[in-house]
C-alpha cells in the first residue's frame, strides 16, 4: 500500500484543500497523518468526519509561525514528509487586511522551512535521502493571462494581489532552501479548486448558499473573468502523486483544463439548482446581479498541466460539468455542515474593496 509505514505532516489539514488531502491519505494509503492546523476562521475539523477514530490520524493545534511548537512536533513524530497547505487564501480578505497573509504565508513558510531543515539535518543518511517537503501554491502567482496562452512551470511570476504576492514569496523561499541548503523540496501551483467542504466565502459555495436562500448573487464586474476549475479530490490525488514520485527541486502545475467565466459558473449553479432544488418564484438566474469589481482583479488564469500528466501519469477525473453537479448536490444534502458555520457568526458580507475602491465609489 502507498506510504505504508510513512508519517506525513499535513499543515493546514483542517482547511479546504488540506482536509481533502487528509481524507485521501487516510482512505487510500497506509500513511500515518499528522494534521497540523492553528484552526483559523476557515478551518473546520468537521470536514474530517471519521478521522478521529482512525489509528493513523493525529491532530495537533499549532501555528506554523511558532518555531518551538513546530520543533516539538518534528521531534515527537519524526515525519518522512511534509505537505505545506497552511495559508491564508482569500484574495478579497488580503486586500482589506494583508498583514495576516504576510505573516502566515511568508513568515510561516520560512519558519516551517527552518524547522524542517533543522530536523532533516539530524536524520541518518538513509532517512535524509527519503525525506520530502512539498509546498502547495497557486496559479495566481503568475498574474493575469490574455485571451490566449497557458501558465507553465516556467512562466514568470507577476502577482497582482497581496495574497498572490505572499504566495509568490513563499514559493521563492522554498526554492531557495533547496538551492542553498539542499533541503529536498518540491512546489506545485494549482488552478481554482472547488468541491465539498469549501468555506462559504469562496465563489462557488457562496453562490450556492445564497441561491438556496433566495438572496442576490453578486457577480464582480462584467462576470467575464476566467478561471480554470479543478475538483478538489482530483487535486488531492495529484499532490500525493507528486510527493511519492515527483523529482526533488521540480515544480508541477496542476489544473483541471476547465476554463469558465465567473458568470458561466454562476449560471451553471443556478441551472442545477433549478433542477435539484427548484424555487417557486422562478429560475435562480433572476437572482444574478453585477457589483463593483475587485481591485486588481486578474482577467484570466489557465494552467498547462502537461508536465504532471506526462511525467507522473495524473489526470483529472472530473470535468467541470460532473464536478459542479457533485458539488451542488453536496451543499444541498449537507446543509448542517455549512449552516453550523453561519451559526458561529460568519456573515457573507462584501470584503476586498480596499481603500482606493471606497474613495472612487
């Protein structure tokens, strides 16, 4: 069985992508998983149903910015690999409050690298040769594409938001620790993820939940911004394949080959809800409205996933049509999961206009 006898640290394992990785590792491999998460507002241990009873699972509440705590975890669990998914990830929030993004995404990654390097140097030659640190990043570090072209592993970085700038910085740190200190690291850059257990502030769950409540569906700008959509469980499988078979020092782009405009995504959600949860007042499309655009809103992202497909044999199983139907059905069927988040005080109010946008409005 894959990873049998291996201990894997998953930082940010209570987040959206992190929890999908943990579920996949526990369900489909023999790995012992140590979930390291400080449990910010977007983290949710309810996304890991059944994990607590699994003998291969341990949860540790720990911030990756705190070196002494990380050091204790490395010493206690002696991991064979680290998958770094701990990050502040919402672009809108980064516009209003970039400080947390700088702290977690840059300082936290630096701290994790330092403690991983300290631990790695203490290992035997055999253990050191097998150790890996996989850093999970985003296609947003590349900036905005025009109407044509795709992001490749050699595309120059050109981040446009505080979020993407902080992730770009973390990517550079990971590569520097490889080049300078020979720490065995790899980097992945993914397109927009979606699927079950997605925190309600992101586009797809935000629109599903609002539509189910009969509330307006706010689309930024003209709705023609394009994203490449990747089903989160496909992403989780890709990450474990990189960890298992990827080459040290390499970067792998992971995308779904599913480009859609934001407006098309919202319209697709509306049409599915018309079928699966019809509203007596008519089509859910009537709820769509257009609002002021996000400052610095990148026009188009699209990933070329040829390298991981060719070298590691990974393929996304879900296309957008199949994945979005599964996602909408999940949010209809699993209302208690997201209703508990709303009950804890989360309100889906607009953020990310930034001071400049308020001056111009």
